C-alpha cells in the first residue's frame, strides 16, 4: 500500500538498536512506572483543563472569525505532544524519559 504524501500528519519512529531490560521489567510492574510519572500526571491534568478551555475558545474564534488562533493551536498541540511522550514511556515504547516540555 502506498503512503499518502498529502496527509497533514507524518509520524516517523526509529527502531531502537537496544532496549533497556530494566525498563522492560518496570513495564511489567506498571504501577512503579506510574509512580515515576506522577509529576507528569499532575502537571498534565492541569494543562489538559487549560487545553480544553483553549479548544472551546478556539471553537468560538473559528465560528466568528473563520481562523483558529495560532497561539491556542500551539498550546493544545504541545499538551498533546507531552501526553504522547508520557504514554509512550509508560507503555515501554521508548527508553527515553519524557521531558517536562510542551515542545
């Protein structure tokens, strides 16, 4: 099947040369990894509320002006990126601990 080149989202994932066996063991002990990610969960909980408010504001901005504000878009996308990095580490898809960053 040929990949679409006009699609607006493109994801490349490099296959790792090595994986940490210790982190694989922690993946089995899901609870321990959750404890290590607790600070991320707390910050992301608040940021998710902010992102939801931005989505509502963006909805009305598009409704009245026809344009989604770039600053709201960047904030919501940053929160989604952060959530994706945290989830990937929690499920053992990467060995790199997620940074506290929206970028």
